C-alpha cells in the first residue's frame, strides 16, 4: 500500500534537505530518516517520542534492543539504529588507535563518552599504550552492576604484560551520572599504580565518564 497522501513526498524532501545541508536537520529529523526503514508509516511522531523518552540521540542509540522494541520499533528498525551506533563508535575508535594519546586527548575522551557514558551498568575499561604512548589496544575487562565493577590489579597488569604495553589508562563509567571518583575508585587506582611500578608499567590516568561529563583523577590531583 502507498503511504497516506498527506505524507506523499515528505521522505524524499527530507532526504534532499539532508543531502543539500546535512547539519540543517533537527535531531528528530535525523532519527526519522533512519526510521524510514519502517515502510508505509509516518515515523516523525515515533522519532519525537524516542527522543522525549530517552532524552538525547546518544541515549536513543545506546538503548538496548529490548528497550527500543518496547517503544514500538520493528526488528529491522532496531538493527538500523544499533548498526548506526556501532559505525559511529568504530569511526571514533579508529580516530584514536595507533596514535599518541596525549596529543589526541579530546578525541579520546569523546570516544570513551560515546562508548560508555550511557551504559546502565559499570564497565571497567583498559587502554594499553606502548613506549610512544600510542594506543595499541582497548579492552573492556569487567562489567559489573549499576554501581560497582570488580577490578583486580593483578589481572590488569597481567593483561598489560600479555599485550606488551608499557603504560595504561584506566577507564570506567558511573551510571548514576556523577563522574566524581569514589574513595574506592581512588584506592583501586593507587593499588594498580603501586603494582605497576614493580613491572615498569605506568598508569597515566583514571578517567570516569558519565552522561553528565567526565573526570580525570590526574587532573583532580588524586594520582
């Protein structure tokens, strides 16, 4: 069946606006374009409802498949949104891999926020660096609960030795939205720093990301 008459040409006009000037579209219009995979339906209200429910484009893309399905999206639409999210993350990651981290700090933090800020459970991530401080590996070591992730200095350093890293950046997220470090965060960081010294492995920083921003323990003077 064709789309209702009052929607005739709408999708094509929106596509053309995007091609002519990509940054002219509102967030809901970009989302609407991705939802064009749903045939024969006005998806503008759905796009607006998703943004209202989750609060931002970032949060929509970070929502779980079940959350998106519960909002009325088809499996095809969910797959499209999750594929778009994954493509964006890979683009950001490729922009920082094999490059000196300290010269690409803003891009690195941008990638970490995109990858972790909207997660609903804590994740402990390790960034492994070589002697030139180039990022050679990026791994999520542990996934925990809404407010705790188990991390063990021995396992952290064992993995660094396996990869051949000479330096680390520790990263985890706070689902609460508050990026400030807890005493447990500080204690863990100091324990890993202490253990790393015996193996000549340096810990450059511990970054905490959240939907409301990020904090660096080094910038805070805590390490």
